[in-house]
C-alpha cells in the first residue's frame, strides 16, 4: 500500500515537472540529484518559493494566490460576499417560525400561571375564606402555587 502511495506521488511529481520544464533544465545544467528535487517537492509542495532556486519564475497567477493566502482571514470583501449570498426570504421564514414558537411558549406559560394562581386561590379561599395570614399558612400557600415543589427526604 505504501508503494502505491509512492508511485502516485512520483506520477504527480512528474506532472509537476512537465508543467515546469525550466526546473528540469536547471537540474540538468547544475547536476542536481533528482532525489533532492523530489524531497523538496514532498516537503514544500508545488507553490513554495523554493522553486525559485531551481529556476522557476512566478507567474501572475502564482502572485495572486500568494497575496490571497497572505491576506487575513477576516476581510471586508469576504463579508460582503457572504452577505450577498444570504437568502433573505428564507431567513425571514426561519425568524417567523422561531417567533411563532416563542409566542406559543409564552402563551402556554401564561395559561399555566393563570390556572395555578386560580386553583391556589380557590383552595385557600375554601379553607379559610380569606388569604393566609400565619407563616404556616403561607408555606402551604406557596407550595400549592409551585407545581414543581419537591420535598427533601
């Protein structure tokens, strides 16, 4: 399996050399070992500046790629491109859906509170006929209002 990867790498290296015959000419003129060139290709890749020492001159496209790499990841142009690609109708639909869900939850919680406060008033009103006044009555009153009250064992 490692041999297959090596063969594939050698094929890619050969295509790189076919695209840049000036490297081949420089290697032949200066009696440089191909293993050294291959090692540089594996270590540095095809777009590194080391190829300048082998006689490869940068093209305008290479310069543009280098400038894009050097530019920061945060740029105003990138933000504008992202903003241009936003589908406003889709986002509006999503926001409307979320808003509707939140409204439904608020309505549910409001109804839950109303039913608890009415049932709490009815229970204490039926017991005493009035609001609780003593501390012991207050603790019972707050327990009735809180549906999620749990005692500690």
